C-alpha cells in the first residue's frame, strides 16, 4: 500500500519578484483540482466451487478471522450470517463489438439492485478507468455531462500477484457513478449518446453510428453478503464482504470476490503501521485461503472471457 501514498501531483511555477518557486495544484480542464486517492480496496477472486450455499460464506469468514488473529492490533467482528439477507444486483457490461472501451482500460456497466424479485432503486451507471499507473488514472476525468448528481471515487485496489500467492499488485480505478434516469437521450445505448455524456471516452468512440451491446451476451446476477468489520486501529476500519457472481439464465457460478475497503480523508493521515497491518492481513489471508483463490483474473475479466479469446484488458 506504500505506493498509494505518493505526494500530491503538483506543477511548479515561478512567482514574480522574489524568484522563489511556488506550487500550483494540477487541475482538470475546468480548473477542478485533481482527485486524490481516498479509498483502498483489497480484493481476492475466489473459485466458484465453494459457493453452492451460504455455508461457503461462513467458512470463508472463519478464514478471515484466522488470518486476523495472526496480525497484531487488528480485530475482526463477524456478523451472524444466519440472520443476514444477501443483497441482489443485476450487472450488465456494455461495450462496442470490438471491445473498444475495455481494450483501452475503460469499463462501462449498469447495476440494478433487487429485493424480493423487484428493483428497488433507479439503475446506476458506473464508468471506470483502471490502470496500474496512478498518474494516468488520476489525470483521467470520468465526470459525465448530465443534469443530475454523480459520485467520483479514485481507488487504490490491491490484488494478488497473477501467478502466485503471498504478494500483491496495485491497480488504480477512477470511477464515476450516476443514475440512469439522468441520461435523457431517447437512445441511451447509442455511441453518440455515450460520447456526449462521457467526454473522456468520446475520442475512442469517434463519430461512427452504432450502439454498445451486452458483453458476450452475459447478464450477471450478483449475490452480495457482508461478513463483518475489520478494525486496523487509529480509526481505520473496513467492512468485509463477498460478492458471488452468477450468469443469469443457467445460474452458473462464475466466481466469488472477497473484499474489504477502507476510506481516509488524506493519504498523509494513514500511518506506516496501519499500512503495514492492511498489507500483512492481505498476505496472511492469501496463504491461509490459498486453495480458494482464483488467480490471474478479475470479475470483469471473466465476463469478457465468457466466449472466445479475451481482449487485452490491462488488468
């Protein structure tokens, strides 16, 4: 997690008169200061074999407790899963036929939350730029041109190494989330609409006619279960959960994903010992749960691999 805490990107300019250099904060085209990393996610993709029932969630929660017990000053409060109801979401990935967005590090998806078989909120659009290069991810401006609310998050995401347990690699995700109802165009899936609403991808889409389509005809059902809360000390806590992805139609389990996320106001506030605990837990859990791990992929990558050869997704 050390790479998360790089100093704020600035541009040096000369001041008049005294010859001393001042620092000017780097900004986007409209003058808004660059977003800063305020979220840290640790993610483990899990094999689908263990999730035929809620029992798989409970067993993995016990593994988390075992790993936490090996990291000093970290505590884990497990939820009673027998009293929990999983949250259900439908996830659609949208892209051009040649996967132009994904091949250029962009992810476009629509999420709808369901309860008792019916949607309970407006579907939300999530647009994400993901890169191993923090500066590239920071400089991308994912904000939409809509008359409505949106949320922007710049996250540092830790994943295991692609071919072995016991280490981690970092990806940086610059996300924007907004309600589908804020897009008033009659054809929301047309490339022209997307280029207008999402200026950051307009250059990729160009002026061609056409529409985005459901990636690999795969509609995902997400079953999300909160497992408990992890306390790293000094006010840094994280909610741990597992999301189970199934392809709708045949209900085939694609994978599970264990994750914990912590938020901080400023990277400078994350002390070295807290970073060490976060990283140590991530590595301990990999070693303890090594038989559960599905290395070398992400949830998004599995959707894009569902039929034929996967594109280059920079993941």
